[in-house]
């Protein structure tokens, strides 16, 4: 189940629309069944005595209404199942693509980190070498100055 922060208003709207539609169909079925039950009770009363000629067509119409309600619910369910299957397959496909994209991104990030680490190591190595060269250069310069002083002193 998704956390509530990640549920979009359009998903909520779609959910409640479908929920209301299903509720209407079930409520109509419930009322049709009640009407059928009432019609059957009336017919039972008339069976003991006089049977009204309009009762049989009314009973048939009530039975047909109940059957139609049941067909709508079952038919909608089958259509939704096929639609849900397609959507589920599409979701699986998109999740697979997302997983691949994440894997590629993670690989690229790891490769970039390795390159950064290697470059940092190379930079540190160059920096240490430069420091060594600078230190040697300073030592040479000081030796050269000392030698120049000695040479000047001997020349005098």
C-alpha cells in the first residue's frame, strides 16, 4: 500500500468514482431483489385465491431486472479484469524499465565515484611530487647561493 503522501488526487478521484459506480450497481441489485421478493409474496397470496393476470408479467419483469443487474455486475467485472490485466502488465513493464534505469543510474554513479577517487589519488600524487620538486629546488637554490658566496669569498 502506498503512503498517503504519494497518492495523487486524480487517483483518489478515480477510486471514488469507481467505488460509487459499483455501489450504485449493487444497490440497484439489492432493490431489484427486494422488489422480486415482494412480488413473490404477492403471488403466494394470490395462489391461494384469485391470481391477477398482471402479476405474472410483473413477476417476469422483476426477475429480468434482477438478472440484468447481476449481468451488469459480472460483465463489468470481466471487462475490468481484462483491463486490469493489461494495466498490470503495463505496470510490470514500466517497473522493469524503472528498475533498469535505476540500475544504470547506480552503475553510472558508482563509475563516477571511482573516477573521482582515481582523479583525487592522481591529484594527491601530483601534489606530493610538486612539493618534493619545490623542496629540492629550494635546497638546490640554497646550495647554489652558498657556493656563489664561497666563490665570491675565494675570488677576493
